C-alpha cells in the first residue's frame, strides 16, 4: 500500500481515531460519479479477469470513503488543506482544527466520523468536497499497490466495485495517476 507521508502545520495532538488501521483512502479517479449506489455497470464489465486491461468506472457507491479493514486514512498536504479550506470558506487553521488531526508519525489526516470520511454523505455516497478532494482520493484506485504487472490486484477488485467496469485506461493514463499519487506529498 502506498503510504503518503506528510508533516505540516501545527501539532493539534488529536488522538488517532482509528488505531491499528493502515493507510488509505478513497475518492476515485473518475471525473464524474454515477449517482445510483451500485449502479453504473456497463457491457464492458469484466470483473473476473480483465484481460490485462485496467477498466474502471466509479459507481458512486462511496465505499472507498469508509473505513474498510485496514483502509481508514486520508492524508493531506498543504495544497490540499488550502483547497479544502477554500472550498468550505474556512481559514486553513480553522479547517485543520475542525477536520484534521496529526497522527503519531506527524502526518496530517482527515478526522473520520465514526466509520467514514467527514465529507462523505452516507445517504447518497457522494463526496461533499469533490472538487477539492485530496490526490489520494482523486487517483483511487490507480495506486501502484493495487496494480500488478498491468492488471488490477485482487485487493482492488475486493474493495472497489468500479474496478473491471467501464472503459479501459491506457497504461499511460494509469501511470500518470499512480505517479500523481506518489508525488502527492510534494503538494
Ligand atoms: S474527501 Fe471525498 S472522496 Fe475523499 S474520502 Fe472524503 S468523501 Fe471520499
Ligand atoms: S469504491 Fe470504487 S466504485 Fe465505489 S465510490 Fe469508490 S472508487 Fe467509486
């Protein structure tokens, strides 16, 4: 699993709400999300084996914005903090105070509410800050740890119902998203 490391801003000393869980996140690489939960399937569905193609179409299920086993973290860099704060009409300091905490390793993370991201509308499965969602959300599930030899890793299929659906991403598109995720800590 890609771990995006950040260490910015003041230490708020808020305890980790999900101890013992591993890195991760949510969101999605798609520019649009299909409204219906569980919908959005297409004739291109091929979840058993994708023939080497990286097919993906977000269904808008919202599952990647919830705590799922070891996946429970959304990391933020300074640019992402600024973008989220601006979208919400808040100062960065107020955003950090209200929505983030600094973990034991000094990384700034979104503070989850119960079992999901504070910006997930559980009813609709929609992200309330979609335009400013963090890179790890924007690039999911195109993380290098979820792609092996140009194919989706089994874990990607297990955690994201959009994997294997929709159009095939080119290797270049997938690589671009993976690199964006890996460089998110520079933002
Ligand atoms: S910021 Fe949006 S896309 Fe990212 S985890 Fe939260 S609700 Fe999901
Ligand atoms: S789990 Fe996959 S299909 Fe569901 S919202 Fe997240 S990216 Fe989209």
